[in-house]
């Protein structure tokens, strides 16, 4: 059986056995459970607890009345179908020890974190592909903001700081990503932009501040733009001859990346065009590709069940970095204002350290026991205290 399913059954069984365990699970929410019937049961338990069910009264600590189980099943059955009373007894049998409810809840929260990050990564990937088809970026950027906010909220629930951290090894992405819609049009825009930058004096000044070689979908085009950037940085004239010479100096002609005929084909036939407008089209396409790549990376991280939630959140925040970098340059190019930072959520919990301690279910380390002394052996003086004996 799936360990996550067993953990969900165990925490529900623990509360059925001891309703007072709900007081130690205030940080766990019904949506953290993967199965609808489990979400309905936990929500029903919280509802009965809020309504002061007799099972949670002070007089009911010794013996839990059977009405606690039957009323929980009845309340949950109002919101989900197929729930029967025997399943409640199955949950009770699945709980090894009711006192371990916070630890079982931590397992449920860990599974919910992986599942939630996966869901939002899928939404970001779908938004990026849809924006590439429409020639837009707004939905992908919105989903990226939502993902960043979710990661921050999950970090607070888990009891860690949302800090980006690079993984020691990159996540394994096995499936092949199909090309985004409009890739051919983006490559054509790149060719036209390179022609304008080569044939028109001063055109590099319009895009050099925010357009980078990584924004080009075609690697040969990226290499050519890198050559143009080098000429512009050194203050040398830019034309097809100097561009060909810079490409030869960088070995692009020797390794077959480019031929003189291909370069001539790019530069020939250039017509009217704005380098700034073409650059905006290139970086817009780069933004959707970066969003799709980020989504695939985050999903690969979330699907690694061996990755601890704290590391998953930190690695996912780090994976958003390249997208944020492209986004900042796109905003600079198009004069788009940056996103308004969301206000910090105000917690209603009066004792966050207690909640975090329960969520993490960490045991307090005990002080090491002092070794027993041998009979007749002199007592060991305390560390750091000088001996009163005077050497003879």
C-alpha cells in the first residue's frame, strides 16, 4: 500500500481513537489529504470539535463515546459519497499509536507539499504553452507568481524559511519537450533582427541593454548575436564583413556552426524594421520558453519522493530564478511595471512556535548520561575547574 495513504489513515484513526489529538493538529488542513473521503472525514472532525462535541469535553478524556465515530461518519457523509461506518474502524485499525498523531500528520503534510508543487508546476507549463500559441506572456507570469506564493506559504507551514538553494545534482527530466507553438515564427524574427542589427548603424544600441544571446531559440543565431555584442562592446564598426571576421575568430566557421553563405543569406534582403520591436518579440518568445523550462524542472523536483519538503521548496524557488531574470529584462524592454508584492499574511495563531514544533514533530534531544564511576575511583572534577591539589 502507498505509504502516504497509510499515513492519512493513521492520522484519521488517531483522532477517532483520541479526539483531543485535534488540538495538536491545528496546522493540518483537510485539503492536505489526497483522497476526498479523507478530506471530508478530517473536516467533519474539525467541525464537531468546533461545535464542542461531547467527546472533546473535559469529562470524556478517559473514555471516548461511540457517538464520536458515528457522528463523524454522518457529518462527512453529507459531503462525500460511499463512506460507510466499517471504513472508520479500518482507519482505527490502521493507527499504530494515537499519541503519534502529529508525526503522522507531518507525513500527510509532506505528501501534500509534493502534490501541491506538482499541480502548480503543471499549471505553469500549460500557461506557458498557451501563451506561446497566443503570442502572450501574461498567464505564464501570473502562474509563476502563484507558484512563488504557494512555495512561500508551504515553507511557513513546514516551519522553514523560503530561501532559494541550488540542488547538488540537477533533476532528471526524461521526457522530450515538444517545441512550443510559434517557434518557427520566433526563429524568423531572430533572423530579421540579426539582419537589422548588422546592416543598420547604431541598431545595437536599441537592444544591447536587455537582450541576451540566451534569448535566441536558434543556437547559431545566439552565436551571431554574441559576435555582434562583442563588436558593440569594443566600439568597432558593425557590418557583414566585421561580423564574418568575428565569427571566424570565434571558430564558428571552423566547427561548422555557420558558413559564409548562411551569414550572407541572413544579411541579404533586409527591409524596413525596428530593432527594438523585433528584440521585444525575441525576448517575449524567450520568456515563454523559460517559463516552460522552469515548470518542467519544478515538476521533476516535486515528483522525487525522496526529496525532503524543505529542500523541495528551496530548489523550486531556485528554479524560478532564470525565469525571473528573463522577466526583469522583458519588463525593462517593454516598460512594464514589476509585480506588486503581496502583503505578508497575518497569522491568527497565538503560539507559532508550538505549531511549528508540532508540525515538525521533532524530538527534543536528551542530555548525554554521565558515565557511571568505578567503585573506589575518585570523583572526576568538573570541566574548566582547576584542581586544588598542589603537585609535589
